[in-house]
């Protein structure tokens, strides 16, 4: 994959998680596999008690940041907001720990945002990975 030009906008990807170590790798790998390469991933752990920190540490990429909150708040809004405060990107994208993106997801979102600068946001479909191993596409 080619590197994006320096003028390419940085996308901050925020991934809140809590006790989902078994699903987290898939979500992180789907960000790593993006054809659009100018991103940072901020994983915000809402005080997990499983192997979440080890899963994140297993990804050796300097664009992946990990923040563990000391107390569980019980809702992903707080971790998302904490991720927002750390975000350095021109754009912010959210991915849940049970989702996976197709490789062109960020490229398409950035292209849509760049083509329509007056728009407040852009969104795309997603694929849900369910506990029974099946997937569900949501558009």
C-alpha cells in the first residue's frame, strides 16, 4: 500500500471497549487493514477486567494508542468522549469493538467529506460480528 501525501488529512479513529478482548482484535485489525493509511487509532478501555490490554499491546503499530480508564462508567459515551479529547485528526471516526471495517471504509468516508466540505459528517455501512460467529451487514 502506498503512503498518503503529507497533506492528506489525519483521521482519528476512536474505539471504546469493555471486556471484549475476544472481539477486539478483529476491530483493530480492520483499522490496520485500511487502504487509507493516515490515521491514528485511540482504544479507550472502560476499566476492562479481561485481557483487553494484552490484545491492544499485541499490535505493534505506533498509530495505535491505548488509554485505560480507572473506573468503569458502564456506557460507551464516556470512553468515546475521552478518545475525542485525545484525537489529533481533522476527521474523527468511531468503530465499536464488535465491528469490523472493510478495507476501503476510511478512504470512502474521507472522499465523501472532502467532496462535501459543508457537510457535518459522513457515514457508511458496517459489518456486525455476532457472538455466534455470524456477521450482519448494516448499511
